[in-house]
C-alpha cells in the first residue's frame, strides 16, 4: 500500500512539473503542426485526385453517376490497403473519412519518435546530476520509476486526445455526411488505439532513459531501437511466407498496430495484449537497470 501511495505522489508531482515547465505546450505545438501538415497534404492530394477523375470522366462524356462510383472504388481500394484487405475492418471503417485514416496511419509511424522526444530524460535527467538519490531516500525505486512512467503516459493521453479531437472536427466540417454519432464513436476508437499503441513506446523510452546517465545518449539509443524495430517489421513483412525470417515481424510492436481498429474484440484483444506484454518487458528492464545502478 505504501508503494502505491508513493507512486501516486510521484506521478502527481511529475505531471504538475511537466505542465508548469511549458514542455506540454511545446510538445502539443509540435504534434499539432505535424498533424496539421499531414492533414492538409492528404486533403489536398485527395481533392486533386477527385477533381482529376471528375474532369476525365466529364471529358469522356461519362454518365453523371460515374464519378461517385469511381470515388467509391478508390475509397475501397485505399481502405483495403490501410486494413490489409480485412473485410470486417473495411466495413467498420466505411463511414470514416479517408483523411482521418491516412493521418492516423502516418502519425502511428512517427508517434514513437514523438514519444522518445517527450520523455527521453525522465530518468537520466535525474540520474545524471545525481538528484535521483534524494527521491530514492524517501521512496522505493520502483515507485519512482512507475510514477515517472505514469506521468509521461498521462501527458501523452491528453495530448493525443486534443489532436484527435481537432482532426475529427476538421473531418466533420469537410465531410457533411460524417455524422456526429459516427464522429464520436470513431474518435473514442481511434484515441484508444493510439493510446494502446503508444504506451509500449513510453515504456521503451523509460527503459532507454534508465540505461544511461546522459539524456542525449538515452535519446540516441532510443532512436536506434526504434529503427531496429522498424527494420525487423519491414523485413518480416517483405520476405516470402516460406522464409524463416517471416516470424521476425512478431518481435516488433508496430506489427500489431493494424488490428487496434478491428471491430472484433478478439483481434483487438490480441493486439492489446501484445502491447501490454511489450510494455511490461520494457518496464521490467528499466526497473532492473535502475535497481542495479549506483545512485
């Protein structure tokens, strides 16, 4: 019970300090600018493709229903690409504007790097100047570790919610047929998917920050691990089904991202369990490194 109280006190103090430091504002601005840039580019490309198709059909003297049919076929093709041609997912995401799906897919690729920038010094920033010893005198190392992890996770949850809300509001304005009920339901779904996905990377950042005394070294090592995970997933997907390297993709957290939007709870549960497993492994590694360190 004392450990839980210590964790909650450290979590609360670290979260307040993060909010007062202005880092949250900077991170929100960075995430907002990136998401807005992706959203504007995706929206512009979508409009240009739609206008080009409409113009070609008009020049060819096609019937008036042809543009709608072509647009629908393009949408189905894009949904198939984003959902790995899963029929259930295509049906579940049929009402979601393509802009939202594409921005979500792109942001999942860059979100781990954003998480690393957000919390690379959460442990090493205390270990380097040796201020960590003042914390560990009054609290368990496990409590300090979990408190700092929960602080970063809480900050990320809030930032992702703000950005996702802005994206869905834009999609609602740009697509009048995207109703408020569908908007609210999919906002919750996409937000939860992003949180489940990113919490394992918060734990990875905690591990990297626990391994080194210098925050810059922690950040560089974090990016190296992110590249290794990306490479493992890419190689595992690229090789043939018969290759023994095919199983490598299961060692990367990103491999399980697609099913986070799956309408079947079983598929979502498997992905969620995989991310929980990665987060647990990373946090245990961080605790082992912090426990063995001379503070």
